[in-house]
C-alpha cells in the first residue's frame, strides 16, 4: 500500500509539472453525447460499464451501482445494517454468470444480484480462514461459469456447493510487499487465468493452480512498473496497462514482451496511467481503445494487433460534444455500435463508426437556405446567409461541396447589407436574380451585371423598398419580397407591373411575406406572417387561409407537396396538411413534440416521408405508420448550431442549413446502425410486484388482486423515448392499442383467464419480439364448484320447505283473489252509488223544476228562469255522466289521456264565462299507466278547484301547469282572483277538504297557497 501511495503521489506531481495537452497525432473527430437520464441523476466517478443478457446497462461507480434500461434508472447502494444491500459503495467490476446472476465486485466485498427479482446477496469476508481483510476486489467469470476474484490477498474461486470463496493463489516474493496484490483479472481460455499483480503478470493454470510470473520492467522508475490492467485481444495478444509507464503487449504463444514506445508519456502525450482496455471491430476498422487518467486513446491496429496509428481524445472545454473531462475508466461498445465511456464526470457515448451528418459547406453567418440553380449548364448549390462575416454572404458550391465560380458577384454596393443575401432565382433567359438587404441584382450567363435595384435607384420602375427578402420567377414575372413592405412584380424587361401590400383590397393581409412556393399545378402560394395565400392570376388577387380553428395566426413558414397534391405546411403552430381541392386542413400531432410546436422548414423524401425542423430536433414523420423519429445530439447532429432550413433536390440527399455550415446526409442511411429493441415486461398487482418466470405457464392471482399495472420497456439506448408500444389484453381489448408511454393499468378485472400481449417498434422501424403474459384471476370461494355443490345440497335439503311454503302461499293467494273480487264488487257498488247520487239527484231536481214550470206557465218570466235552471242542470248532468263514462273506460288509463282530458274539461268549463284559461304542458307526455282510483281522485280534485275558482275567486285568468318528474306528476292550478286567507276558509272549506281527502286517498299531496287580492295556487302531486 505504501508503494501504491508513493506512485500516486508521483503521478500528481507529474500532472502538475506536465499539464494536459494534445498529442502529436490529430484527434479523432467524435461526437460525444451524455444521456439525459444519466446526466439528470448526476452520475459521476464511473468505474465500470456492463450490459447483461437482458440488454440492461449497469454502471458501477464510487458511489453505488446503477441499472439503466434506456429510460428508467435504478440505484443500488450500501445501507448500514442491511445485509441485503451492497457491502460497499465503490464498485470495481461487474460480470454475469451462466445462471443469470449478476456478480459485482466492490472495495470490501462481493454482491450477487438476481436479475429476475433484483434481490441482493453479499459476501463481505472472503478470506475468513487467514483472518486477513480483503479489498479492491476484481472479478471475472470463465466460460464454464466459474467465479474468480482477485484482491489484495490473492486469487479466490467461488465454491458453489458451500457458497464460499476459497483462496487458490497467494504467492508473495520476499522483499516485495505487493507481489501478491491482484490489480486486474481475466479468463484467457478453459485452462488459463491471467492476472496483473503490482509488478508482474501472473499466468495462472486453473487445472492445477500452478502459475508463472512475467516481470514488467521499465527504465523510469528504474526497478519496475506498476500494472493497472490486462486485456487479451482477439489475436490472443495480451495488452498490459501501467501507472505512468505506458502500454506493453505480450505474445502468449511466443513468450514475447514488447513495450509500445509510441504511447509513452512525453512531450507529445500527457502523463497518464491506464485504467482499462476495450477492443472493437467494424468491417475493416479495428481499434483498441485505451481508457486513461487523462482521456481516451484510440489505437488503429492491423490484423496482427500492431498499432498503425493512434489519437489521444481529450476534453475540449470549448465544445459541447467532446468527451467528459478527467479520468476515463469504463468502456463498452453496444449492439448499436455506440461506444460508452464512463469516468470521473459521468457517462458519454459516441458512434465511432458512424458519420451520417457530413459538413457540405461552411460560411460564417446564419445560413438561411440552399437552392439548386444551373450556372453555365452546371448544377450548382447557391447557399445564402444572413449577417455573414465573410463579406459576400453566399457560396456557390458543386456537388462535392467545393467552392465554384468565385467570380460570381452580384456587385451590391452597401458594405453592411450586401452580407445579407436572401435568395436567388433563374429566369428563362438563364439570368440570375439575386435578392438581398442591399437590393436586387440580375446577372447574365457571363456574370455581367445587367440590372440592379439598390437604395439609390429612383424612377417609376423602382422597388417599393430596396431591402428584399426573397425572389421567385413565375412564368415571365419576377416576384420580389420587399422586407415588411409586401411584394413587387416585374416583367423580364425590368418593368414594374404592380405592388401588393397588406390591406390594399387584393386579399393580401400581411406586409411581411416569408417565402414562395409553386405546386405541381403551377399555383403560386405565399407564406405570410400570419396566413397562407393562394394567388389567383385571373383576378390578380389573393385568397387567404387562416388554418386555425381559433382564428389565431398560424404563421406558415415553408411548404412541401406530397404525391396526392396535399400541401404539407411548416408553421408556428405545428405541422399542417392542407388539401387545396377541398380547402380542408388537419394538424399532424405527436406527443413527442408537445413542447416543440414551432416548425420552421419541411421537405419530403422519395418514399413520401416527411422531414421537418423544430427548435430542438430534425424530425422524420412516416405517414403510413404514424411514426415520428427525432434526430438530435445523440445522432451526431449538433442542434446548438441552429436548424434553419431543410432541402432535398432528389428525395434522398438532404441539406440542412445551420449557423455557419450546411450539413448533408442521406435519409436512407440514418436508420441503419440499429438493432431491434429488447422488450422487458414487469407486472404489478394491487401495487405489488409480481415475479414473472421465464418458464411458460399461467400465473394465478386471487380475485381481490385485480388491479393490474404492466410496465414494458423496449430496451434501447438510441432514442429510447421514441419507442412506440403496441399492447392488448385479450378479452378486454378488441384490437392493438398504441402509446409512447411504457405503463398501462387495468382495474376491476373479473375472474377468468387473460393474456396480455405487448410489442414495441423503435425509431428505425425495427420490432421487438412479442411478449405474452398468461394469467388467471381465480374466482372467490362463492363462485367455486365446491361452494356451489354445497349450496346445491343445501337447496335440495330445504326444497321440501319451499314446496310447503309455495302451497301455503297459493292458498293465501286464493284468499287474496277472493278479497280482490270483493273489492271489485265494492267498486261496482260505488260506481252505481255515484250514478245514483249524481244522475238520480240531478234527474229528480229536473223533474221537480219541470212541475214548477207547469204551475208557472202563466207567469212567463218565472217560467223562463226555471227553464234556464233546468237547462243548466241538464248540462251539468250530461257532463257528470260523461265524466263517469270516461273514468270507466280502460282505454283512458294513460297519463297523456288524463292530461288532455283535464285540458278539454277546463276549456269547456270556462268557455261561456269571462275567465280565460291557459295551459303549460310539456311537448311530449309519456304514456305512463295511471290507476282508475288515481285518475278519478285527481280529476275530481282539479274539478273541485275549477268550481271554486268559478264561484268564489272573481278571477279573469286561470293557468293549469303540468310537469312530470321522476316518479311523480304535478298539476298546478293558478288564478289571479281575490284569493283568501287559508285560516278562514269559510264558505269553501268543504271544497278544500274534499280536494285534500281525495289526494290523500291515492297517497298524493294537495298544497294550497293563497294571498288576499293576489290569487290562489293549488298544487296537486300524485305518485305513479
């Protein structure tokens, strides 16, 4: 340990004396990106990177262990007193056994983590036999699944039966205290284990525990070198890293040790020590990566593992895409050919074999656009910029991005504004029109200036405003955007045809025009500041389209056309699809872009895929699959340089304009370096985790654990948040559901058998395998067969009592039937009594009055009065008879019939009086059945109320309102008469009591509210 501390002290002095600098080799241009989830968790001091058989990434650090699936992060650490936690927080190695157990070596112990349950078991005192403490454990697992550990004591082998570690090597050289201290450990083959001690390489024979020491000498320090790491490459060459002594290689077959002098620390390479090695192959590219205390060394090696070239990759504080600063310890190349690097300041990854985005051209300034023009029969790319620092504000490039036609000069005179070039257009005479903030220049094929408008130009054919923001040639007309002043039109002889401005009556509402677009039918479209405009050449006017349901400004910025003639519009409120035929539009949304509504540019590839730019990403939308792919930093696209314009001229090669550069890429190659996602599914029942065995079979859950949550993760480390999930619970979902979220819940599931299915597709359209979970929710005991059997036996046992009960009930029903017949007979008697009372008394009255008329025949006036009374009594008698007949008719037992009969009766009742009657009835009255007794009592109560109004109220208006609520009906009779004091009913007290009694007989209510001189309201409520 003292020697270890001594070397560390020497290292610190060396770093102080020789500050870090770049090597003599050219640094490899790699774009490093730090995953957001790891950055947010503030992971640092990473010592080891490992991916398990389930494609889950594990990051060992000096402060615990992290599990990462591309989206979710889980932390494991040491907890005092908890034997199920890690024995220490400093992780030094990770390996996976053949049984799916993850082994983690730490500073003071070993942990074994079950990858299914994530439960931890610890081995914190490996060498109990000798009573010596152990630390700095290094671990490896050979092809046979044997677990080996090396530490300060020596080498240990795990005894699976006894579940203990046994010391198999602890050789020490007298005088060298650290000669048995293992600093790294690897399994070379079935028989050979290779370890590095502080000063020697140990070749350990696993069959008989014999070994061989290979001392590593170095001139500085004079005795030997401290070894830090060993690695066996694919050619069986051993790479040996040291603390400050550079790198050695050892040929096992030839027993030959070599020192790589080109990688010695010196004036071209900073002082460093090696922490680990990693080998990668990609077609013909073969690299050995060396993680060091000062950065990363990329060694290009040949077929014999000899170094051809190297580059020292270090942190650049001026670049956001450089490797993390400080020491690099962990290295891992995943299936997507992403190289992960972990060290003091976190984790970053890069794609060393991918170069999708290539700089096509560079121009200092904000590059606004790139346009394909033909100059002297050559296809050229005209790149224009804003605020250019190079004086001219544009480039003319050939297909390879080489600067062409350097004599091309629009000859603008304003030194400041001539750097702001806004566009170019070519007319039928092969003349080039160039617009800028300094004016417009027209050049012929020889680049001679034949026309220019600038701030000094005067005359009737002058520009409305010399600052111009774009130009287009439509047939034989030049359209020029005047900055915030509308549009000017010129013919090919430079004569000004007209000017369009906002509010001039020609349909143009915006003065600021952003761009032009001509569709496949020759129509000209203008992107205004707020609206989209279509030019109507016959009328010389514009038609505007707001493209917003809220009538807000949609702010269109760019347009492309699909094969169906639809316009795809980039706007400040999102991506819009507009059909020029129907003039209908729809918004193309994605939950991935909730915070990126502003779309600035758009292009369509040859497969009808839509590519567009937001503030933070370049996006590829595949309409047929409704899938969105976001490209940014992790793809090597530096979005910090801006996303200004996007163009394609053949549907395959795209040009992305940024600040100071144009990036070129092939759209077909972006999604190639990707593997299908590995799907991991977890299940919770009532918020408790459920263990899912890899063995096929049904999972049984009790009936009260029917609140299920499924968490599914398509393990992917490229655009993991863009995985689209398809899930279905057979029996509940009739079709596949889609989501970008990775959790779904089902509640109150009924007992039965279910199958949950889930699959995912990643950003590149690659599908995972479909996972299925079969589970059965068992029914409660009262729904089981044995419980039903018990119930059946019990039912048979009481069947006799049921039959007896039924017999007795039948007897009671017969008695009840006789009682009902008696009641019917009583009802008939009542009806007969009513007819006798009403009709008999009425006829008797008429007979008496007739006899009086006979006696008064000689007195005409008195006889006339008696005849009038006879007439009134006859009519009353007829009405009463009609009422009795109506109530006896079973066809009128519906609520609607009752309501309309009351209306007819009231109308006729007041027909010959001075009282007007009105009705408030609903439009539709339900034909609910009303019993005879209810009809009769309700009708008689209303009849009594109308009679009281006619005799006593002195009213001029009566209103009858009818409502039906839930199971009650309500009639409200209101008059505007003189009213009365309810406490002094007087002469009509019998009428009030009759109404109340009648309603009580049918369990109804009668409420009377009367105010003297303000009328009376009678409310009759009847339950039905």
